[in-house]
C-alpha cells in the first residue's frame, strides 16, 4: 500500500507540474477583464468537473468578490437541476449547457469549461455556440485534449489521462484563479 500511495503522489506531482503558469496568468487576465467590464462568467462540466464548476463559482462569486470589493457575475450552469433535467428530457443531454447559454450568454461574456477527455458532446456544443456568438472561451482538459482544445480561445491541458489527477489539477487551477484576487496578486 505504501508503494501505491508513493507512486500516486509522485504521479500527482507530475500532473501538477504540467500546469501552464502562463496559461493560468492569461485566464486571470480574462477574469479581471470580465470583472471590470461587468461581463457574465459561465462555468460548467460533467461529473467531477461539474462539482469543480460549482466550487469555482462559489469561490469566485463570494470569496474573490468579497476581497476585491466588486462582484464577479459568475454562474455554474450545473446548479439548476430542474432546468438541466428539463433540457435533457425535452431536447437532448448534449443541449443542457448550450440552451442555457442561449438564454444568458452575450457577446464578450466568458465561458470556462472543464473536461478530462475534452470531448463531451454537451461541452463541445456549448463552446461551439459561444465561439459563434462572440463569447470568450476557456477549456481545462486532460492529456487527450479532444475537440475542446481545438475550439477554446485559451486551453490548459494537464499531462495525464487519469480522471482523479486531472480533476484535482483543474480544481487547483480554479483555486489559483480565485486566490490571485483573494490574496492581492491582482488589483482591480
């Protein structure tokens, strides 16, 4: 067991080392611009990435907003279960995010999605719509990259295809994005 744990930690450190610090800095700049221009920020994913999206929206919307004294207008598209299930039931599961963006999204808003595979049809469809309608797009993906890595304006790919490791790294990136504001690395 100790060897397994040691190897797991070693692999997690390697995954963390693959995070592009320049990419994180560029996303921080996009978030700052969204805040200054009073743009909406949409975040979403599936499974563990959905949980990360909700966590990120909470940290940015409460913690970072409280610290900078301005309000991030951030919304996790995963959090309205009745709307998600209505869209999935009445249309298709691949429409659960794009149909929400059609209601809320406006040119200049920011979309951030997370996906280990980078190929979830509902995420790809939402990012395609966002691009066509002038929203900025960010994708956090795993080593397989998938179509999201080709579509998004800004991409950070974690050098692993292990779901837990990649999702941990994505949440680490989300924490960095929030704490850049909370710890005063960014001034507004």
